[in-house]
C-alpha cells in the first residue's frame, strides 16, 4: 500500500516534537502493514468517510483509503488530530 501525505497532515506533523514524529512514523508503518494492528485502535469516524488511529494516549491521526493508497489527513492532540478543533 502506498502512502500519500496531504498538505494539512504535513503541516501538523512538522509542529510535533521529534519524539512524537517518531511515534507517528511507527504508526504509519503499522497502518501500511496491518490496519487491524491492536495498539492502533483504528475506527471509522462518525459522519465522515475517514478513519482514526491512535499514535499514543494523547495523539491521533486521521486517514482514508482510496484504491490502494493510504491518504493521511491530519495528526495532533486527540481533538485536533481528529479535526475537531
């Protein structure tokens, strides 16, 4: 599966600490290899055609799957990472 980082994702990613960026990269690696990896806790978001995955206890990222491409939408603290704030 290919990965496509949308501009909004890249902007939010660059604002994260290096330690959190490393966790995000690990999360992306797990998403590509196995969407059902237990620690990701992937679930469909209500009302939109997108999914959320857990980076750690505080951070989330959102994504969609189009054909065989994992599109990364945004990342950040829980509500921010889910695009709510």
